């Protein structure tokens, strides 16, 4: 499912104009991005949670040249699936 698909489904199910559904979807995603930028945890019960994982600086290698490079520390968003969603997806496969 793409973002455009999500907008179309929301506009149909909620009886909204396409533009209104697009605003809603963009607003939700923007708020989630802002929360992660502030290093806040996002938890959606029954679906999952988003958190930032922090990685320390380390020495890596450029695969093309083999040269040792220093990789700076970074934060990466991580999604952990919720128990209900995991069970629902697993049940659908059987």
C-alpha cells in the first residue's frame, strides 16, 4: 500500500474529499516525524511502536576502495510490531 492508496481509502471510507483525506494523512505523518525528531516514542496500541535507536561512532570500510572511514554516531527510527498485529498477520497466512 502506498501513501496515495491510503489517501484514496480514507477518502472513500470517511466520505471525505480527496484533498481533505490527503491533509489528514500528511498531518498524521508530519506529527509522527516531529515526535521522532524530538526523540519521543510513538505507540499505537494493537499496531506497534516507533522508537529511535542510537548507534555510536565506529570505524567502517568503504567497500569500493577498502579505505577505513569513521562513521559518525546516528539515530535511526525503528518499528516494533505489536502483539495483536503480529498474531493477525500470522493467522492470515495459515
